């Protein structure tokens, strides 16, 4: 199976490291030709995880998406959710026929508030049976340092997903498989919102006691939302164990880790940065920023009780001062 990667950010770079460390030759789509030339000459990404050096003989670079598709059987999409449609919109409707798609996106496509599988089905008639998720808990920086990490692969075709997972398994990456395609994607979206909120709480100088209550209540909101949003056709997954690492573990690491860009973004908001200033200072996409609006819009139909997610949305999008937004939820926490 020929593996291709879309994207050149930290997570795409970490996934390229895993695959090439495992002896696989990969196809790598990077939009910027200068970045490709730098990688070919210097053997590392100049912008992300620059300490990771590659065996360039195992990488074929492309700056045209059509070339990546032609050279790959399985494509890992690892670009920020807000930019996926822009990257794919020039492709013909049959471009993905016969391919496997792995999503490493931890966000919702904002135009229609869709998961990637929903967008691919609507635009490319792409079947769910050829779709797989690749999600945490994991940080690109720890993968780069070869610290033990766990990746969960989810898909409805278990045999195919197990085959894909084997490509990533090594001494510093343990892989797990489940079938909750919808739940793991929404959980990955939601945890970024609560991580951003955790950063706000930290920036406002609340203590560890309150932060633990904040995260515990966030976990409860995640479960409530996942149970409400799961389509009827996927109800066989309604017994998913939400204490597993792909759900609770990913939430915890994103809320607590200093590697978390969402926590860092929220910390700046808590310390008084405007949203615009924090976005410029971070210089990376904090998925929780966009996710908070998407989840707010989805929840207007679902009607879940999510005071924390609502407070984060109000702080980011309705200009509610951070201190007032966090203070407003204190009586709702248990």
C-alpha cells in the first residue's frame, strides 16, 4: 500500500517520521515549493519539528495534489480543518475513487459544520468503508522525541483498519483499533474547545483544584454531546467506553500539556490578549477556536447542556471578557 501525506505542519511531519522510521517510502504533498526544496537539501522541515531529520530517499515530494493522488493508494489528510475544502476543491468528483482516506484532522470543516467523512461523501461520493481516522492522545513533539505514544485507528471495515494501523506501529507508537468513526472525530473536536478553556482558566490564575473540576465537567459535556450526535445508523457504537484513551485520554493530555497549542492559545486569552493578537502570536492554527463556533451551531439543534463550551464560544466569538465568561459557569459545575 503506497502511503501519501497531505500537509506540512507538525502532525504531518510527525506522521512522516513514523512511516519512514518504519521503513516505508511515502509520497508527501507540500504546497510550498521552497519548503520542499529545503527538505530535499537540509533533510528536515524548516518550520515544524525541525529537529527531525529524514532519510530523503524514502520520500517523494509533490506540490500538485493530483500527483500525490496518482502516486498513492492511501492518503493521510493532515491539514487544518479550516483549509481542507480549499485544498480539495480543485479535484474532479472521481479523484478519490479506489483510494483509502485516513483523516488526522482534529476539527470540523467550518462551511457546513461537517466531519471530513461527511464532506467526502457529499462531494466525492466517497464510501465510509474506505475511510479511517488516526487520532490521539498524542503530541507531535513527543512523537518526534520518540516518547511512547498511543494512536487509535477507527473505521467500519475493521480488517482494513487493522492493516493500516500496522504501518504505524513501532517501539514508540502503540496502535489501537475501534469502530466508532463518528464518536472519535467529535471527541477530538470537543477536546480542543475544553483545552482552550483550560488555558483561559490557567491564564486567569485559577488553581489546580478548579481546573480539575473544569475538566471533569468538560468530560461530562463531551459524553453528552457524543451520545446525542451519533447518527442512528451508527448506534451500534453507542456503548463505546468514553474512559478510553481516544476519548478521555486525549481530552486530558490536550488540557494539561504545555505542547497543546489550544491550551497555549487559551492561556493568552486569559492573560488579556485579544483573539486577534493571540492568533497572530501563536502563528499556528488552534483548532478549538473554529471548533467552538461549529459546536455551538450544531448544538442549537441538539440542545445539549454545555455551559463550558458555551462560555468558551462567548469569550472567543461574542467578546465576553474571559473573567466574566469563566465566572458565569462556576455555579453549574459539579
